[in-house]
């Protein structure tokens, strides 16, 4: 696909959207549902998609966070979260892991997207069964603990919703909040050309806490080389800022 001035791989995939900065003003995302917001060609998502992302949270990010004995709360960002399924999944894994380790620590998850319809949908916290079609036993167990699973739909519990804030934000902007332990950007970057990917990664990097991790899907070696990030040994999609 050809590159263009908006850094999208194809103008048919994305068109430019107005700057929205929920992460620039405290902990609560602003809801700026502007009428010129454009959506991606695909907002496909599901609960507990890409199990590796969640295993990294429970087996690496959280144990390292607890070992650091920091007083601050664990903070996670799902950048390009579509209808929030990924953000709620991260919250459920964080809740389950922190509770299993009896840490007494709190967590927060931000889920942001440029698509207002998906964010509004996500705030309801109700997903139809196709959203969990390929769950492993491990994540089905976590889902049953933190959501009401009925025959045709899944309702996320209030306990999880309280810790998960969904809002509009264009990741081509730089957020002010820079205290995230774990940022995931999954199935988003592949729609951008190399310079667009580098710009977005620079914004994500700026939001990371020292020692924090980024789970980035869909980037090339050229992007990695130009972004000042290093791949963590033993993982294909896990990075830290240099
Ligand atoms: C294919 S979905 C991926 C959803 C989720 N991350 C997952 O992997 O299941 C891609 C999402 O990225 C969002 N997106 C694309 N460009 C964005 C941008 N510049 N800022 C915020 N969200 C963006 C789209 O609106 C869409 O919801």
C-alpha cells in the first residue's frame, strides 16, 4: 500500500481525526464526541484476544511492579481499544493476579480509541458471545470470576468497570499522563506507514513509567530501528524504551 501525508497506509483505511486528549487532563477521560471523528476500516476485537499480552501482564509486568515496591498504583493503557474488550480483559487479569498474589495493590486501566461509537458501546460493558469464541480455559475461568456469562452475552462486573476508564483519544497525539506500567497497542499500528508508526510509538513511549513495557503488534524492523525501542529477549511483541 502506498504511503500518504497522513501516515496511513491507505486513505481508505483511515482519514484524519480531530485531536482529542483524554489523557491530558487528569485521570478521567474527556468525552469529546466530535462529528468529524472518523473510524478505522476495522474495529474487530474480542475478549482475551492475543493471550500472550495477558500472560505478560500476569507473569512479568505485575511481578516486576510488585518487586519494585512502588507506592503508586499499577497503571495500564489499551491504546486503540475499539469497544473496550481488550481494556476490560486487561483489568480482569490485573484484578485476578493482584488478588492471587495478595498484594493489596490497586490498578487502573485506560482504554482509548478514536471511534466514538465503539467507546460508547464499550461503556455498557456488554458483549455478545462471539466476543469469547476462542477463550482458553485459563481466561474462561477469569471471565467467569469477573463477569456474568449468560447464554448469549457477557456483562462485565461493576468491580472491573470501576477500574476501567474508556475514552476518546487519538494516539497521534502525545498524552500528558506518563505513568503507565504497561501500554498495549494491538492490531492498530499495521494500518500506519513507517513514519506514522514511529510517531505513534514516540507518543506511547512518552507515556511509559521508567521500566514500563509496551506490547506492540504489527510493526516492522524498520520501525523498531527508528523508534528508540528494544525488543525484550524471549518475546516477539514486547518492548521497552531505550
Ligand atoms: C482492529 S481494532 C483493534 C482493537 C484491539 N486493540 C484489539 O486488538 O482487539 C483497531 C482499533 O484502532 C483504532 N485506531 C486506529 N487509529 C487510531 C488512532 N490514531 N488513535 C486511536 N485509536 C485508533 C480503531 O478505531 C480501531 O478501533
